């Protein structure tokens, strides 16, 4: 199918999620061509403001005799005493009425000025809106803001892992010479296998197999994907800025040579698939715009397609997810404003014509996860170096399908992109590389509409030298990260027992 058609340490509800303070994002609604089946809420209530009411006490009317001057500053003024003849009583009443009216007018002016000052003071303390059902926020400390002075981390690396189901697992890393390396857990492995079933053994002299003959352009990572229970494809942007591919069936070894897919690319590639006979690759090309190349078993590789746009984008690997056949959602970060931009494919065309702006202030590559059809969750590092989130629910009327941006980390800082995976339609697992190099973790359960922990994170280990990457194999959530000593660290969460293995720190899979 031609997809180019039509294109030239804290958390009120979003979807079902309970979140804290948020920043209102205004953007056009996507025009979906599929029937809604989920629900989300993207309400934003104004910040609660408190003021004071002032009331004048009732008092007896004071009559100032005409002989008495009301203020010493008028002592030198020429004063003419009115002569009371036939209309004396009416004239006196008229002066009294005018005096009272003047007092009331002065009181209104003073009250208005005081009220304005109080309103400004209150507004300066709380400028963020939060859902009406959110827990009360302390007025002692202002809530976090997504904008800030944090900058994107320029250089870091991460591993990549794929699995089509337990016990299969394949891990890809880049060594110090930028050569891709590989480690795997075969189909016949068990939890009791020696060395965890990893091949090559983690304690061997060569704990990884080098997939040589090609170096990557940067240290970020390898893109890998499983399209079926036997096929694994990997992609890198080479030092020559061209796209390269390797493929193997798990019953065979890797071929010696890489396949050249050409192009001119500034970002690592992102591989995504909605069916075994469909494969799409997205990159940011040398013009800082999105580029796509796709493969079908019927026609092979199609030529590159470049998306026309008035925007230019950061050279992060594009974030792409698919929650149904013939459906892709793409998320990019703008080069100039660091906002999040979105585009989707509905089986017929890419919508909208140009990218829609979802706002925010992103200082990392965004991460997207679909825990069920019609629901997408986005996580990104904000300008405050904290973890921020927004979500999409297909069955909510536009423009409320996208929630507001919401802070999930409070004052906890992170260093680069977060990671998120789902283990079922109700559960999200989120991992963060903390500012102190700790591996931080929190999870969401839609059945109880709660984050665990409710504020902050659990600490799973320390000494990270890059952001974590995770994968779910049908039984456990596995998380991998490079460590300070040059080792690749690993630990897993067994879903049935809710137990981490190892309990403290990491399983060491060898030096890379």
C-alpha cells in the first residue's frame, strides 16, 4: 500500500490516569477515520484563586457645619458661607448627599486597586491549571513548569532488545569503535539455565558477537525489530550517513554483509511494522525533515519518500508506534521551538497535511507506547529536566482527545529520554536515568487509576552511563542500560510475582 498518498520524585485524570498539575496545550484536533472505542479526559480547570472581600460598615450620617472647614489644607481658601433663606434645608441635604456619594466613589476606587493587587499576587503564586479532581497542591512551593533552562544531552548510548515471546530475546549494542554487537537468549532457555541462558556466556572472554564490516555514525543505538516469530531485522545509520540493514532468520546465522539502503540521514533509524510482510523505516534526513522507506514481501523496498513540512526537526530517531494494521503515529521534536509534533497514517493518507503541534517543551526524544487500540501515551524530558506525559484516547470528542502535558516527576531530574513499555492493556512501566545516575522506575495501573509509587520513583540500581531500554517478553519486563564500568546491566520484573531479579543492582552481561 502506498503510504505517501496525500503527502508532499508526583501524578488528576487523563484518560484513566491520575496526574498532577498540567500546562494547557492548544492544538488542532486530528481527524481520525476509525471508530472510537476508548475514553480519556483532557479538562483543564483554572487555577483556584483566593481573594478578600471588603464591606463598609453602616454609620450615621455626618453633617459638617458650613462654618467648619473639612481639612486644614483648605484654611487659606476663600470661603463663602451660604445664606440660608427659604431653601436652606433642601440645600443642606443636597450637600450631604453629594458628600456621601463622593465617599462611596473613593471607597470603590481604593477597593478596586487593593483587589487588583491581591489578584496579581495570587496569580503570581499559581499560574498552572490542574484537573478539578487532583489532590490539593501546596501553596508553599510553585508547581513545576515544563519550560526551563535544561538542554538536551548531546552524547549518550543505549542498548536495544527485541523479543517475540519468552524465552526468545536478542540484545544489540554498539562497542567503543561503533561496531554493532549482539547477544541472545535462545528458544530452549529456561530461568534456571546457566548464565541465564545468554549466548555467548556473560562471563566469557568475548561476551558479545560483533556484527562487523560496518560502523555507526554515532553512539546512540541500533534499531531492531521482530516482524514474526523467526525474523529479526536491524538497521544503523552508517558513518557515511547512509542506511544499512542486516536480517536473519533465527534458525540461521547473520549474513556477513550489510545491505545498503542508501539515502542521506542525520538521525538513527526507527523501524516499525504492523504486519509480518510490512516494514517501515523512518529517519530525519540531511535536510532536517522526515524521510520514509518501506518494504513489502510483494514489491520489496520502495524508494525514499520525503515529507513536506514548514517545520524542521531535531535529529533524534523518529518516534513511531502502531496500534492497528494500517495505522502509524509519528512524533518529532521541533528544531526551533522544541514543541512536540505529530502526524498519523490511517490506511489511506497521512493526516494532517502538515504536522500538528502538540506543544510542550521537549529536551529529549519522546517515547510512545500503545497499551491498547486507540490509546497512546507519550513521555518526554521537559525543560525542567523532569518527566512529562500526555496521552491520546480515540473515543473522546475532539479537541479533548489529547490530554494536557502533566508532570510525573515533581522535582526529580533526569538526564535523557525516558523509556516506557506496557505488559498488558492496563499497565505501564516507566524507567528514567536519574540525574544521580540511578535507574528510577514507576508503574501505572488503570484498574485502580494509580501510579506506584504515588510520588517520586523506586530506585532499582545505580551507576548508569546512559538511558535504559526495556522490552516485555510475555512473562517479564526486562530493562537494560550501559553502566559506568563499561558493562551492560540487566534486570527483570516477573509480572506474576511482581518481583525484581536481581533484587539489588544488575545482572552483568559483559563489557561492550
